[in-house]
């Protein structure tokens, strides 16, 4: 088995954790203020923005604990470590968020036919507070976002939160100028559709990883063709490829050799293919089982995927 080496910078991780912790506090504060402000002002758009911020707070918390868990060593019980906890939490979070967002869309349509009086001043002030806090969070995560994909995803969530706050401020100004209250549920639906779009991609990705589906950016047939062109290889079969988390891809397969080389020669062939898979296909962990040519009858399936176990 071969794998790509991992390097860790303890100081960078600690700094990232501290900044994530501050950003989580800011986001939770924004969500609570916007919920209260939305109820007082009667603005559904403000409440939908608070839901967006609350969901992103959960995402930030997931990122925070993912950083902490990444330091935890594997054990005899958890031989793969704790990477899947982040994926499972993302799936649960996205499912709950989708349900709440659909509820807000239904409420928005009801508001079109049953408009309510909106306190525009309260709506605008609370949205401005949310915008300021979101900008502060973006500043905190700007630097670590360039060093970690995990932090980068959280940073992008904050960009979405900032745009959402801007949309609510624009809605408050338009309502103040035109006195058209339907602008509030309209903005609610726009924000909700954006949340559903983001949620759907998270649901798809997390479901694929939990179901151990092949990564969408890897072409198994192309890998088969390239390996079977290599010297000394008859065929590759019983291939399994999956993602442990959103960054780590595992690959395992049986290799049937064209001839009967020595143990040393067979090991050289295996190492060559492992290195090719890691260097050219963004695969982190590779496990290959060598089958000498005389064992052809012992494993009757020559198909790429073989049988399931």
C-alpha cells in the first residue's frame, strides 16, 4: 500500500482554530439578533437571512471540530480516523436547512396574499449589524482560507451571508421608498433559492461520499486503459475507489500480470502503478493485489469492477 505523505503545521492550525472560534461567535450573534429583529419588524427576509447565518454557524462549528479531530490519531476501533464525522454532520445540517428553507418559501408565498406591516427602520438597522459582523468574519478568515480547503469553504459561506445581508438592506430601502411590502417576501424567496442551491450541492456531495460512490472527477475506464497499456500487465479488475472525506481518495484493485516475474520484479511493477495513480489522478491511498498469470482460473472475473463482496 502506498499513500501521499501528509504534513501539518501546528501553529497554523491553532491560529485557524482561534479565528474560526471568533467567527462562530460572530455568526451566532448575527443569527440571534436577526431572528429577534425579524420578529419585531415583521420582515420574513430578515428571518430567512438569520436562517442562512445559523446554517453557516453550524458549518463553521463543523469546520472547527474537523480541525480538532484532524489532530486525533487513528485507533484500533477507528482505523480510518474521524474524517467521516464532518461529512455526516454536513449531510444532517443540509437536510435540516433544506426543510426550514422550504417552510420559509411557503410562508413567503402566503405573505404575497396576506401582507403585513413591516418596520423598515428595525429591518434596516439589524441587517446593517449583520453586514458588519459578516465582514468582520471575512477579514478573520481571509488569510487562513488560502491555506486550508476546509477554512476556504467556511470563508465562501460568509461571502454568501454578506451578499444576503446586502439584499435585505436593499429590500428595506426599496420598501421605505415605494411602500411596496411584497418586496420582503420576494427577497425571502430569492435568498431561499440561493440557500437551496448551495444545500443541494452539499447533499449530493455528502451522499456520494457516505455511499462510497466513485469521485466524479476520476475516469475509471481511462485508468483501466492506461494501466493495461503498461508493461507486464494483463488486466486490472475488482476495482474499488471511494472518498474517505472531501479531500482523501482511496483506490484498491487486483492486478493480473502478463507473465510470471520474480517477486522483486512484480513488486517493481506494483510500485510503478501506485506512483502513477498517486501522481496523475489525485489519489491519496492505493492498495494493489498482484495476481501471477497462472492464477487466472482462481479469479474468473476479468471485468473492471468484478463482483461485490
